[in-house]
């Protein structure tokens, strides 16, 4: 139990440092849509029902185009969209006035209809201190929430994965894009972290036989991540439905009946159902799916053309999942994306090849939800919205593919040595890309990023604009975070425990909820029958 808490604290600290570096690096509205979300957060933090349930209205966006949103009563200086440098990568952030206070007035935001749950968490510092200090505190709160979810995912996978490969695969799904979003004010970051946590809890909980004592923490993590997925954004109910369907079907009724004996399961099932009902009511009542028709003739795509554009844009979506900072105008050099895609995509490919047909079914469901569904929505609304789908929107669901692949491969293909090699390969090749994206973004914001920029241009200490806390601060935090992350994951156990480790038994009269129990690695055999190496005999007492 103590080891579990220690592992959680170490993982939390590592992720929080990596995410926290972005909190100090970006100008106000440098991350996508940050102005919209900070206005909404400050309005919700007034705790005025009229602001929390703001009436849906047609409001202007950053470029004075009509869209759906609402008005919030916040300091008018918060309406400081970075239009002078957004979508203009050659222009630094020095032209922007940044976050300011001022008198309270009606300020429009396209996020005005969004569920207030996230904004309750990050809004108070923005309401109290509408300046750089309040912005950094709000960003750090968002980073801490994401880091807590990923740390919980790490402990769950570390405890239940056979050689630690599934836990190490968090390095592949916690992409620089997630780190960038977590270091800003944007609920998409928590949505992605919740999706990762959902699979980290759901895979060992639903793909293996029940253990009513040792899997209690998995039930709690699955419940928390389910509620977050359902409520944070309007696409969340779809992500939850496809993720749950992928893991729960085919249904193992015997296992479900055994889980149902736990009061904890009954309470969380009730809580998730309540969250789903409230989320659906919010989506309908606040019209979060309603759009304002654009001027006639603005978009004129034929259905076949829209399909072709969507299919042909998939490298753009992959880049968006890996890391495109700012207003999607900070792209790293192509080899960095190729390295990430090869390592993580190769893991997914091998999982599909060496997994059984049930694994491939789960792949299919996740791909239908994460690829086909956004495609259908994008194509059907192309003449209303243009092409607005980004890779980061798909990440809450598609992050499940590498985790499922790693879980399968360490049971059907890789041994301890191969798992260790792959883990350390990800540490060596993936972690530095976090630093690369941070430097690219800082250079872009501080001095602009012309197309002809050579190596000498990438000096993150130069430029016309610098964060109020200095440009050295985020660089040092990121380096510390990456070194700490490497140390945490390098030490992930990869060897099976001795076969003679004692089985977990509660002493007579002891409380089964507090009795110390061994991890899966301490048991003689895996709890998943298919995970034994080919030809191995069943261990005594194997289920």
C-alpha cells in the first residue's frame, strides 16, 4: 500500500513538472481558445447562477464572426484575444496586451455554454487575480488535475501489467499535445487525461476475472474518469459509450454479477448514470450542439469532396495528437512526428497482429468511435463549420489503442527483456520531443518562427516577448520534469516475481478493505488465463 502511494506521488510529480513548464511559457491566449475558457471560468467562479447557466446567445468570436456562445460578467480586460499573432507564426506575442483586469462588464465567449465542472476548479484565481499571476495559478490547477489522473493510471497499470509495458506506454499516450493543453486553461486536457485513466482502469478491471479486494481502486478510478468524460465536453458521452462498449463487450455476466456484490460498484454505477443524465440535460438545455449558419456560399463542399479531404488529412490529425502548439501554428520538424508515430503506431500494429479476434473487435470499436464518428460529423457539417476537427479532439478515445496493444503484447509476444528494451526506447526517443515542442513554441511566441528558420534561430532566450516569470523558468522546469519522468519510468519493474510469493489472504476477523495484499507481479500466475507463455502449465490455484 505504501509503495502504491509512493509510486503515485513520484508519477504525479513527474507529470506535473512536465505540464507545469507550459504554465510559465505561454502568453495569454497562446494555447488554443484560452481566452474563451478563461472568460467562462471567471464567470462561473462568481458562483452567480445567472453566470453558471448563462443564456445561449449568438456572440462574435475572436475575428468578429458570429457563433454560438454566451456572455459572462467578468473584468473586461480578459477579452484580449491574441489575434495580432494568432495564425501568424512569423509574428511574436509582443503585440498582445495580455491578460488584464478592469471593470466588470458583459464579455462574450464561445465557451459560455460549456459544462461548468472544469471551470469551477480553475476559475477562482482568474476571478480574484485577472493578471499573469492568476493565469499561472489557474494553469497549474489544470496541470495538477491532469497529472493526478495520469499518476493514478500509472499506478493501476504498474500494479496489474505483467512486465510493466502497459504502464510504460503512458509515455506514448501522454503526448506533448496533452502537456501543452494541460499547461493552459482548456478542458480538453482533462478530457484526454480522463480518457487515458478510463482505459488504464478499465482494461485490468474488465478484461480479467474479478478480485473484489484488490481491484477496489480500479473501480474508483474508472468511476471518476467516467464522470469526467461524460461531463467535460459535449463529445464526452460518445467517447464514454465507445470506450465502455469496447472493453465490456463481449459481456461476461458472471464477472459482472460478482462485481455487483460490492457497494462501491453500485454507488459508482449510480453516480455514472446520474452524470450521464445531467450531461445530456446540459447538452440539450444549453444547446451545446447548436451552430449559427455561416453566410451563404462561405463553404461549398460536395459530400464526396468532403470525404476525400477528411481521409486525406489524417497525417494532420496524427500531428495534432502528437503535438501542434499555439493556434495550430507551431509545428515541429517532420522527423519528430515520424519517430513518435512509428513507436506508438508500431505498438498498435503489433497488438492487432498478435492479439486474438476479441482484441481486434475492441480495436474496431475504438476506431469507429475515434475515427469514423468524427468523420461523419465533419463531413455532414463541412458546409456549416468548414474543417474544424483536430487530432486532439480524438485523443481521449484513441489513446486506448496503445494501452490495449501493450496489455496484449506483454501477455502474448514480449518477454521481460523485450518489454524493458521497448520501455527504455520510448524513454530515450519520446521524452526529448516534449522539450523540442516547448522550445519551438517559446521561440515562436518570443520572436516569431519564419519558414526559413535555421538551427541558429531556435534560441528560447531571445526575442521581443518573454513571460513575466522569465524564459529560463519553463526550460528548467521542463528539464527537471523530463529527467524525473525518465527516472520514474526507467525503474518500472519488468521481471515477474518469485513463484513462491504468498497469496493474499485476510486474517480472521481482519478488515478486508485494509488488509495488505500483493500486486499481480507477486502472484504465482497471471489472472488472465491467456497470458501464460505457450506451453506453460497452469499454476496451482490458477483461475
